[in-house]
C-alpha cells in the first residue's frame, strides 16, 4: 500500500464510528516506517480540526483505518462513503 492510498481514507474509532479522514501520513525519513497519521476531524459545516494519531494507536488498515481508541466526544460523524461527497 502506498501513502497516497491512505490519504482521504475514512477513519473509524474503536466503536466503528466514523470520526474523520486521513489528511496526511507521518513517516521516518531514515527508514521509511510510518510513525502515524494526521486525521482531519469534521466538527461542523465550515470547521475542521486535526489530530495526530501515532501508529501504535492504529488497530487495522484495510478499507478503513480503525483506531484502538475513541477520539474526543465533541466530534461529529462524517460520511464514510467517498462517493457521497
């Protein structure tokens, strides 16, 4: 999998609630290992926040990225299907 495939991928928390999308991927320039992802959280119609998620907090990467934790409660679920945008 390429990092370009991760960008825009839906991110789900440990309860399978959609919390945002991958905005960017953080990696180590020395060895190329992924250190984490930057998740864009949709909080309202015109506002977005970002949160850094370390790699060890990621449970699975497939059609979605599933986290091992919940993100802040004030976040609102976002569309999971890319075609709905």
